[in-house]
């Protein structure tokens, strides 16, 4: 399973073509300052954060497979990406202070932030960034992490500028560098990765069995860090993590899920931080072959679902109804496309027209990787039974699922966070040659709309093409997106400044502080 499966992606806010085409600066402060309610931020203290993970899946490689939330959090605090989610724009500076594109949108120049240093005091150079991006590009999923960019087309131009040349026009390139573009020192050996210095707001003091202590980086180029330290504790279930918070053993339960939020809602000593559009939880129907290849069958299943009931029961109301388009938090999300609603009569009619065999039982494969995922599969099976489709829910262990089912199965659950860019998710999962084409979907009209969208400078023209792309996705893709879950953190009342943006934005704890 790739790191991008669990948390990527990015966080909310609007961005226009004009912002992409100029050297950018932005507000990267995504914290919930409203929590402070007029209280002046204090410096000092240790924030104890719980995060989900399994000891068997621990990794320390910033460019490797990160199945654990705990690993992701630690790596993101120690290492900077080039850009980051912002409060005012989708893409704000991080290790890169600005960027600028050529007229044809193929060549992008990124300027390294002034004063950026590794934790050992060594200045960050363009050579370090180039080496890191090429290392990233050389991973098994590197092509999908930096689409359209070959390793040889990542170069340094002097000590402070990195040049990326894409095979095609791409107005979204800075957005893509919010992912796993963590920067290491040039020529770091694989055996040295675990102890390699980062450039981020915190330094790793110790790491033991998935648990870690990180201390403030006084020389961080991004500004003042308030906390003295962050201690990350690994938990294997949301329930155990929530119980630890209620018992006062940790200060924050990160990404704990709707059930825990519902339980904590009655507690005055616990605050609930909601991050809208955090996790898309679609059901994937294979379009390339198998029983769901017929578009009429896929439409029937979409019409057989009671989406409101799914959100209410699976997410305890902490989420929104989906309309089979990934990227619900995108400012350009097509809200004018009519919302699909349940229509059992039409669903049955379409199944009959398609000659779908309703005497068979079809397997829906799921995991318990995130809260509510397996429950969504069970409720889906119950609902579509009313249209005559018999579904057996099969739960697989995480490693087996990502190795045997993902990208191969006929019918399975998946999840993507964050959900704030239609184009990004299209590039990852729906363009015909995408490395993570979960449904095996190939649609020439969709491919053409995607390329035209990312290659269009004019904002109005671009929005029009993007609207057409979403219509195709809504009508024909292999996704049944019944709902989008809010991201939910639980925290003690003494905690302030927690991030409120979803996806990668939620791990930006450098502005958090403690009132005690």
C-alpha cells in the first residue's frame, strides 16, 4: 500500500490559475486559533498525541510505504515538503518559498526558502532537493507521486533553485509537491535514513516501537514553534486511543473517527475538532472486466444506495453525502450536477436490461483500516439487496487487501483523504494510464478533458472544462462515492491551535500550544 492511499493529499481553500502562474506566497497557518478565544498563545510544554498504527507496519523512510498514521505524523513533523496546504490557498510555501511557471506550463522553478537548514545546521541546497525528488521518483509509486516528470528532468539551477520539467502542460504541479516531497541530505544512504536530519519544525529525540519524542527546532525557517516537544504514542484502535484521552494519558487523539466523537460529545472537558471533506470512502466497481463492467450495472448500484442513511449510520452524521465525484472540497466542485438519490425501481430495471445475474452472490472486499469502512460495506450490502443484488462482505487483513485486492478486485471499498481537488484525484485514479487506476477505467473523453484542464491558463475556461470532466466522472466512472467523512480529532481543553484543514494539513502541529 502506498503512503498516498491513507493521507494524502492536501487541504482546503481555493486556488486559481493566476496564483499558480506567479511566484507564490501564502498563509500556511491552518490552526484553529478560534480555540484560543482571546487567550494569548503560550510557549512551552509537551503535547502528547495519539495516532493509529500497527507495530508490524512501522516505517521510517520518508519516501517509503507509510501505512501507519503514527509514522506519517512523525515523518511530517521532522521533514518538510516543498509546499503545504494553506488557510487562504490550496498551496502555500513550506520548504519552497515561491514558484513560477513558463508560459507553456511545462517548466516550473521552485525557490528554496531563505534560511532553510537541516537539523544538523547544514543549509538546504538545490542539490539536496534534486537528489530527494529523484529518490522519490525512483520508488515503486514514484511516477504517480510526480506524474509527467522524469528523474532526468529534475535539476538544480544554482544553489537555491530547483527546476522541474513536465512532459505536458500542468498548472497543478505545485499542488502535487504537497505530497511526499520530503527532503533529505544528498547521498543519504538507505541504512542512514532512520537517523537522517530533517528540515522540519521538530527534531527526533528518540523512536521506540512506533512511539517517538520530538523536540522543538529553534532554527526552523518557517517561524516560531511554540511547543517544547511532541510525544507521539501509537495505538492499534480508535477506541483504545479515545480511552487514553479520556483517562488523561494523552492530550490529542488524532483522526479518531465518528464513533469516538459521538461518545465524547457529552464531555465538557473534551473538544471535538472537525475537518470537513477529509476522507472520501468510495466503493470501487471494476469497469475493465467482470460483473460490473456494464455501465448499466454500475448505475443500478449507485441508484440502489440510500446515501443519507449511510452518512447517518456509518459516520454518525459526521460527514456529507457524496455524488460519485471525488474532490468534494474543491472550490470548483460541480454542485450543479444533480445529486443522485435512491431509486430502486430504476435500479431493478437497469439490472434487467443489462442481463445481470441476480441469482449469484457477489463478494465485496473491505478492511478495517479506517473507522467506518467495514461498516459501510455491510450497510451497502443490506441496501442493494432491496434491488435484488446479493452481496457477501469479506473482510481482509490490511496487508492482504493492498497486495491481493486493491487495483485488481471486482468490488471493494477504498478511501482517499483529502478531498479538495477534483483534478488531483482524477490524475491519481481515473486517467487511463494512472498508476493507481483502481477501477481499471479507460475513457478517452475523460482523458482529453483532464489534459485540457491542467493545460488551460484562463480561469473561466478552465472551470468550464473541469465541469465537463466531473460530468463524465459522475456518469461513467467506476466509483460509487456515497459519502465523505469529516476528519475528527479529540483534544483536552488545554490544547489550542490544532489544524483544521484535512489530509496533510492535519499534521501541521507547529502552531499548536498548551494553555496549562
